[in-house]
């Protein structure tokens, strides 16, 4: 009998959903009000998540409003959970009133040219599509974009509404929490997870940083600095040290006048002292110790042993993080890096360690970094010691990981010999030509890089 009644035709003409026709007009403002409330609840959630706790704490005026906003941010998980219950409530009410008021009246419109059953289905489908578009806009897209602008100030303005909704939806949130725990206990045989949630890992943080760069919330320089912080513990002093070829040092039996000249020429404040060669560094000279001899006749004498400070020696494999802690604890600014054979590999300074995170730091006496100098659109002059990652960024090439660390090393590996002064051999890698420009002390010091070599050559011909 019930099945027969369900299949019987229904006359939809003049039907307005079981409500007087005047209620259709009254219900529309109620529907709009529910949409606004749902939007405000979504805006509150996004504002809490996007507001910066450090920015809130840095506000000059420590008013009661600011303190409440900081309290909300410190308990963001609790407030966000109850506000999501508020969003669900208003969304459900919005859907209910929209269907209650307009589903059957819309079905009447379709019933003029469609069978009664099909008109009900089509009108329901149309309303589902309209509500999906509307709710996705007011609950997701618009709140996210709005909350991203001055989120701290907006949190100050919305804190009273957030507090009110947090109190109002506490019972409903408690019911939802109980149902979720019951669901987990039935289907997963546990009331709560056995292990606490995973702490943020390095990979997760770097993924969030990448997303922040794509969204425009994190600048490229900030992203690079964060990545350098994570790489700091994995980087060895051998990767960032000043190579032995670039060390400015003095022999222990040289005169003070030579130390003065070397300090002026190099601009260094600390100069290593060696016994016979650079592999036998015996100490460090501080240029400030030279001031007591300026203007005296003793400048022609040999460097006094009393002003040679003991040197600190570290292995080339020492981690930068360990080196930083050591230098900070012992108030050391420079250390000698030794290889596995006990020879001098280079020097490491506190400035080198800091620059590995913050990037190049120049003072008023430093020269501009000309390791990469643009000649024209396709040509660049680069220093032989330029790291391969910078060459890859410049040319778009990709070098195997087993290759040398510098472009000069790659050229030596590919050529198989050390160029003599005056020779200018070239190699071509994926249509990019690398030509030796200068050789100093059996080291390639300057290289010309020409991108898209074949196109440039055809233009010249």
C-alpha cells in the first residue's frame, strides 16, 4: 500500500512547500542572515589560524583586547574546533531553510514542461549545485582571502564574537566529540590514538615553506634562510671554508713592517703565521696587536713571539653547527681547517658560519662580489671557485652529484689536464660553452660562460 501511494502522481501546481506564499519572502532574509553568520564563523577560524602570535605580542598597546586575542591564539585548536561546529550548524540551517522554502516551488516551475517525478529530481539537483557554489565561496574561498589581510587586527575586532560562539557551541561541540570518540572506538577499536600526533618534521616544515612561497606569504630570501638553517647541521666546515689557495698568511721570521704591509693590502684583521710553509701554521696574529709598534723603530725587527696567539685546529669534516657552538663558547673568530693528512685545507671564521645562513655579509671595506659578472644576454664571466649550484641556476644545466664542487673542478675533470698560463681551452656542455680565461698557480681562476652557444655562433656568422 505504501509503495502504491509513493508512486502515485502528485499535483504540484500552486504548491509552495507546505508554507504560506508570504513566508517565501520572509524566509529569504533569514537565509541571507544564516549565510552571513556561516561566513563570519569561517572567517573567525581562518583569522585565528593566520594571525601571527609574535605580531600580536609585539603590539605596542597591551590592552585587554590584545590579551584576549593572544589567549585565543594560544588556544587556537580549541577555539577552531568549536567554531567549526558553529560553521556546520549554520551551514546545515542554511541548507534546510533553502530546501524548505524553495525546493517544491522550483519544482512547480519545472513541472510545467517535465513529469512530476523528474521535476522534483531536477529542482533538487539545481538547488544542490547552487548551494555547493554558494557555500564553497562563503565558507572557503572568501574567508581565506579576507583573513590573509591584516589578520592580527581582524582578530582583535572579532575576539568578542569568537568568545561568544565558543561558549554558545560548547554543548554541541561536546556531543560531537563524544560521537567521534564512539565512532573511533567502534570502527578502530580504540578510544584515542595510542601514540601522540607526530611532531613537525624537517620535511613537513620545508613543504609548508614551499607552499608559503607559492602563495606569496613567504619571500624567496626568507625561504632560502630557513632552508639554510636546516642545512646548517649537515654542512661541514670544508664546504664553506676559505680554501688554502686564498689564505693570506705570513712567515714567522718576517719583519713587523711586512705584517703591516700585508694587513693593509689584504684588509684582514687576523693573519695566520706559518713556520716553513702554509701546512705548518703555528698561530694567529691580530692586527690590533701591531698598533703598539706603529711609529717605532722596531717595525724592522722580526715578529715577536709574544703577539702570536695559539691557533685552533679543526678537521675538515666538522659540522658547522658544532663549529658554531665551539667558537661561541671559546670566543674564537678563526680556526685552521686541516685535512686527513694533517695539512692545511683552509680557514673557517665566524663570519663564514653566519653567511652560510644569512647569505653574503659585506661591510664598508668589502668589494662587491664579482664571482659572476654579466657580459651580455648570453655571456658571463665567473670565478673558477663558483659552486655548481650557482652555475646550474645561471645556465639551467644539471651536473651529476659525483662531479666536483666548483665549475673549475668540472672543467679540469673534463679536460684531463691543467691549462698553462695563456691557454684558453673550452668545453661544451649541452650547448653551453665554458672557456678558460685566466690560470693562477695551476688553478683556473676565471671562466667565460656562453649560454645557447650554437645560436650565438650562428648570429656572429
